[in-house]
C-alpha cells in the first residue's frame, strides 16, 4: 500500500536523535582509526601512559632527594642520582611533548579524514526530496556543527576520550598507592570528585537544550557569509544598498549565539567554582592527614612523596569528572552527527533493473499525484501519460503548473504520494537509480557551474576522455570559443579556485550545459526551461537546435512558452497540476481549448512587442 501524506508527516516528525552511549560513540570514533592506522592509536595511548609516568617521576624526585639526605648519603652520590634521574625525566619529557604535539594533529586528521567526508557523502547521497525538508536541513546543520571545530562533537570526543583514558590510568595508580596508605582518604577523594561531577551536570544539560537554537543561528551566519562571498549577488547588494542590512542580520545572529554561549559559560563557571572549592577542601584534608601521619612516625621522604602525589594526582579525580562531563556534552553532539550518517541508506541503489536493461527508455505515469511533505495540497493531481521510446515530448504550462515537480518525479528525485512512475515497467520506488542515472541527462533552468576546468564541467568528474569532450563541445557549437581560450579545455571557469579563470556569457554557458548533457550520450534528455532567461525568439531557435541534436533520443522539452515546443511529437498542457490537453501542436490548436487560447495570447504579445520595438 502506498504511503499517505499523513503517514509521511508522522514519519518525518518521528525522526529522533540516536541515543548512543559515551562508550558506543568512543568505539565508533576510534574503531576506524585502529583498523586503518593502528600506529595512531599506539601514539595516543603512549601519550596517556607517559603522562602518568611523568607525573610519578615529578612526585618521586623530591622524595628521593630528601630520603637520601635523611639517610646521610654522600653528596656526590646524591648529585649523581639526581642528575641521572633528570636525564631520564628529560628524555621522557621530550618523547611526551612530541607525542602531545603530534597527537593534537592526529585528532584533527581523524575528523577531517574520516568524519567530514562521511557527512559530505551522506548529504550528497541523500534523496532530493528529503534534503529539501526543513527538518532534515536542521539536522544536517547540527551534524555539521559536530565536525566543524576542534573541541566539540567528534574531535572533542576523541580528545576528551584520550584525556579520560589518562585520567582513568592515573586514578588506578592513585588507588594502588594512596589506597594502601589509608582507604578513608581514598573514599574522601571519590566523594568529593562525585560532587564535582554533579556540579558540571547543569552545563551539559543546558548545551543539549540549546542545540537547535544554536544550529539555527549558525545557519544564518553561514548563509550571510555565503551571500557576501557570492559575486552573483554583488550587483543587487550595491544597487539596493544591502550591506548594512546584511551586516545587521549577521550581527543579530552573532548576538543570539553569544547569549546562548553566555548561558553555558555561566553554568560552566559555577561548576568550575564549585570544583575549586571542593579541591581546596580535598587538599586541606589530605595535608592535615599527612601531618598527623608524620607525627606518628612517617619518614620525611615518604611525607614529601605523598605530598607530591596529593598536589599532582589529586587533580586526576577532578579532571576525570570534568572530562566525563565534557564527553557527555560531546556525546550529544556526536549523536546529532550519527543521526544523519547512520540512517539507512537512501534509496539511490535499489535492487531492480528492468529486464531489458536500459537499452531504450519508456516512462509511464500511472495516476500520479504528489504533495510536498507536510502539506495536503496536490501539486500534481492524477497525472497519467506514456512517454514512448525515442519520442519528443513537450510539457507546457504557466509558471506554477507543476512542470518542475513532474521532472523530479521522472528523475526519481521524488516518489509519488499516490500512483506510480514506471521506467521500463519498474516502479521508481524500486528502481536502481544509480544505473538509471547513467542513461539520463538534463539541462535545468538554474544550471550548476563548478569552479574547475571546462573539461571537468562537461564530463562532471575527474575521469574523462579528451576526444569525447571536444566532440560534445563541437555538437553544442562552442568548440571555437573554447579553442580561443589560452588553456583550451583546461581553462578554469570562474575565479573561485583559479584567479585566471574565465567568465562565459549567458549564451556560451547554455551551450556548455548542452555539451555536458551530450557528453554522456544519454538515451533520455530532460530540458527543464533552460532558456527561461532568453527572449522568445532566441528560445525558439535554441529549442529547434536541441530538437535536431536529439533526433534519435527520447527528449522532454519543458517551457511556459508554447511556440518553442511546437515541433514535438506530443505536447502535454498542464494547469494547476492536471493535464488538461494533449496532442500535437496542430491538434491542440484545432481543439480551440486552453492551449489554443494561451498560444494566441502569447503570440499576440510577442507580435505587439516586435511592432513596438
């Protein structure tokens, strides 16, 4: 049974954050590192172990010196022992410092090498229909925040995870040493550390509470930054004097974000202040205890050693609780990230391929209706037609009639709310879209230019054949323009990457887009109002050229100008999401219905425009 609109809305509203535990997310982050680059993990673990060793050595050096003096050892022997100790300490510190610096870069590499690309691939593989939903865009924004900086999300979890490991190792050592001295002192430290952990809970809860609001403000900031960097809007910004207005929008978002951060910082400050007070209580208790032990016969050397442990190792407990609090904060952010990347794979690689393959394509719309998620208004209402193999089909109608939505259904970007779209007999819900796309090409109204070479823009990828590139450029009648450029097909478009990149005119870009469509040698071509910015005469000429170049291919021409598509085998006239008429240009004129009336109005308008011109 087909899914209803109500069910779709329930499904959309039911998307929740994945509730993985801290341990599960630590395994998730470090598992690919251990699997692919185990030496990274060894270096990270080595830093944690060395941090314990360096702390022990720092606490022991004074105790060794005092004990030696207390026993009356020779000064030369004492100096020699201390020198040897410091040489070992210095060597260990060099290795520790190297690992600390290198591991800081490893955490960054982990984020950039594994998790940022993983999110990019997921977003690029997501269905168009899903990516356009506001709820998905909000979740993606929160996922981006989880991989966008050093101390939050994925990287924050990896850094704090290794710090937590060092803290646990330090705590174990501390338990073995201090616990052997007096279990009561150990119990006191554990209780005080537990109170420290509780004091940091408010900041963690606050951060989780404001995540959605923070993502919204971050989205505004990114949008304004994109507008300012986009040269396409430069003229409008200057003509309408938008600089102050846009800056104001940016400042508003910055102020809102600052307020959200301030709330967290205040709670974090209160937690830190509480930790300082508890640490003072802890240290006083330990000092008084050691003084009492010294009065009962503890040697001066042991007193100095345990005093060094208290001043050094007491921090492990407070760091352990603080780090765990940070990990819980990071854990929530990683869950936001995983709510996107751990979803079931989008329906881009379905199981079914037509029994006859994709040698030729036939598209059938079987009583198709479509509503955008969250609405009940039908953009398309009970559409049925057959697009035969090799047929030139025109889809015409005024803006808002549903033409672009119908094209997205043909491409498999959307799935019908009701009815079926069949490709060679296979429902697009079950179709292997990856294989289908290999035989499909399109030129859309708002085409996409990459700031890479002309060759890469035509082939849309890194692997391309030089002869085929030139053949496509020649068919699109833009080869002479490209040959005149200093670097030919290796010329960069735009100046986003190469400052010597070129800017093509609108007509030249149209021809380049057509070369892109032809390069794939597709069996089916969609032209979704790619000439909307041209005048009626120029559009008619270009569509006639497209018609000649697609004589042996299935092609759909979409336009709101009826005269441009009169050469097609079949014309479908859309009004308010319904097919109101179909037939050839001559047949539709003879019917004297909606098509004929609109054609007459448009023809009169263009005739009057030419006379007035």
